[in-house]
C-alpha cells in the first residue's frame, strides 16, 4: 500500500512540478507561452484517453507488469529532456509521461482490487487509495516548491523524476504481488483500445472548447460525452439495438451518475489547482514555496470530506449528501471568481477548504459508493482520470486564449498581462462553479435517494471498465 501510494504521488508530482517549473523551462528553453500550454495539453489528453485500455491490458497480462511498464516509461520520458534541449523531445516526453501516468494510476487500483481477498481488508485498502488520490494534487505542491527553490535548472528536476521512477520500479517486484491474468482478457483489451480514440478526441475537444466557449454548454457537453462514450462503445461491442442501449442507461443510472459526478468534480479539482498555482504566483506575488504552503490546507479539506460524507449519507441519503458536497465546492469557486477577490496567501484559504471538502466525494469509501449507486471502483478511478485530464485541458485552453489576446500589451509591461490573466483565472473559477453545480444536479437526478449504510456488500462482479463495458453493473458478465 505504501509503494502504491508513493507511485500515485509520483504521478501527481510529475504533473505539478512541471506546472510550477514552467517559468524556468520557458526561460532556459526559449519556449513561447503557446508552446508551454501544449506541453500541459498533450499530457492531459494522453492521461484522459488511456485508463480503460491500461486496466484492460493489465487484466490480460498482469497488473504489476503493466504498472512496472508505466514506471519504466515515466523514467525514460523524464530522462529524455534532461539529455536533450530540443523542444520536440520535451513535447514527446510529456506525451509519453501521460501514457505512463495512465498506466500507473489504473493498475495501482486494479492491483489492490485483484490481490486483496474480498472483505474489510480490501475495502480499507481501496478507501486508502481513493483518499490518497483525492488529496495528492494539493499535497505535492509543497515538495515540488521545495525542489524548485533549491535547483538552478529544470534538468535536475527531470533527473529526480527519473531516479524516483527507477527506485519504485526496482521495489515493485519485491513489494507487490502479481495479479493472475484473466483468460480471454486479450479480446477485452482489443475492445478497450477502441476507447482511446473517442476519449482522446474528447480531451482534445475540451482543450479546443475551453478556448472558445465559456458557458453552460461547455460543461454539459463534457459531462454528457464523458458519461456516454463508454456506454456507446459497449453498445457497439455487443451489437445491441438502440432500445437496449437506452434501457441499460435507465437501469444503471445510479452508476452513470456516480461516474459523471466523479469526472466533473475531478475536473474542477484539477483545474483549480492549476489555475491557483498560476494566479497566486503572478497575481498574488507569492513565491513557489509560499504557493506550496497556501495549497497545503486543501489536503485537510479533502480528509474532512472523506470522513464526514459517508456518515452524513447514512443519515440523509446518498443523493442529498453528494449534491450538498458539490454545492459546497461550488461556493468555494464562487468566492474565487467574485470581482475584487484576491489571490494572496490568506485570500485562498477558505475557498480552497470549501472546494476540497466537497471534493471529498472523490475519496468516498469504495464499499459505500458501490452499495449506494452500483458504481465499481475501477470505473470510478477511470472517471476520475478522465475528469482530471479534461480539467487540465480546459484550464490550459482558457489561459492560452487570454495570453494570445494580451500578447501585444505585454510588450509594454506586466500590468496588462496581469489584467488579462486575472480575467482568465476568473473564467476558470466560474467554469469550476458550473462543473460543481452540474454535478449536484446529476447527483439529485440519478443517485439513490434512500439512506444507505456506510459500508455494504460488494457486487458479484468487480470489473475494470466504466459502465456499459465488460465487468460493469450493466454488462452481461453479471
């Protein structure tokens, strides 16, 4: 469990240290702002598109092997830009790291699910994993800031990533038990490969849309597409007719609702961390170290949400609890988007705590989530990965457009650029509000309203695919 938790932190560390180090990378490698945002977007697209395929390959060949492959890819990709100053190498390395991150994150959860015997032990392990995943983004900002404040070149950062990945790669065979390959799972991996194109297109389209449309339409498009893509793929895979597809959508609406809520909240959390990282440095005049300390209290908010929400759901029901948590997160985004809102150290504390508390939904205990909605852990994990990738690409698109609109003004000084960036980050926070409110509506319309126990029996299947694919609540495997 410790090794898998560290592997998850390494994934988030690779993302966050790169985002915090963008000014250093831009200065040393003479990259434009547009080039920098492409470095973020290509990672987000690969990370969002590949979780289903990574889990399917792990079922066919062994989850530990695929996890180790992801660690090896991550180390190689980190070393490449340290050895070469070419911008194309850096862009390619970010794409490969996105692939590696998808494999590591998907197979870490799958290893827990496949190697722990059914019962309280597995539930505790899954709960710890979800809590680590939910709190990782704000938690790693401080160590990233410490590293960046002590090094003079981004090459040192790349070598740190390389060594950390190699250490975990060497420890994996010692600490982890290999999962048993599932006979016939190779065909499932081939079908899962079909998901890469539409999910990758969705992530790219989100980046494109984020630079052109800041409206409720953006949010609804992302939510509906993220929920329906897996089901439509499963529909094609089984050659069902349209009536059967809609019957399954209605039958499994609780699972679809859970996956959609998780994707939307993950997009909001990933987006706010990226936007605040830039806003607190440029608009709040905080150093990288101060940014790390400013975002650290969000970890406490996630933990509080993780502890309080299951007990609350046992009293008032799953739908009301999740919708209320989404509303709390929306309130935090509103505070950040208000005219005159500051981005200094003290200004962001209350909004961050509110957002993080609501995002404790991402760390709901696995047994509670399944007993309430029919959602499966691997499906929730895939939805979280998809949402996080979409959130990063949305924010990147919004900020890139703001930079393009103020390019001429930046030549005369920093103030016009700051004004443009301030408008962009407020747009990001308004979008976060829309994501959370949409998640609240989805929760009220789809999740069970009755009171459910904080822990419940596991379903007969524990598959690795989102709803509508093999192993999901609505699949024929049940």
